[in-house]
């Protein structure tokens, strides 16, 4: 190993925590809101890595954060704040000691 990378914990901003809480209330705890709304963009997104079309889908079926997955290379792309919201929800589940079904 050529170098050691120092890592420090950084908390999430209050704004991101509020976004995660709103997401949880609106999407995770409300079964009727679980479907991703129709994409308002006319053109399908293309993968920045390979240029193939991407498919909107939930990250997984426990945390229904919407992501775009490339149908060719399989890479997953998050929109602004989606990765942080997912991390907040996962960390909260682990620290609360409860698992969502």
C-alpha cells in the first residue's frame, strides 16, 4: 500500500436529514406513493459511462430511493442528494435496531 487514506466522520446537514425524513414519510411509509412518478423528461437518460439508455428503478425494495440503472454496463446513477438520503435511511434503520419489511 503506497499511502494510508485518513477518513473522518462527517454528519449530514439538517436539510438532508429533513429530506430523508420527508422521503420516508411520503414514499416508504405510504404504500400508495411507492411507485416512481412518471419521468417528466421527454428523452430517456443515457449512461455517462457507456452512452446506453438507463432505466429508472428503485435502488432496492427495502429502500425505494429512485435511481437510474444502465441497461448495458449495470452502473447505477443517483440524482442530487439521493445517495445521502439512502445512507441516512440505512443508518437510521441500523441505529434504531429495526428492520423494515
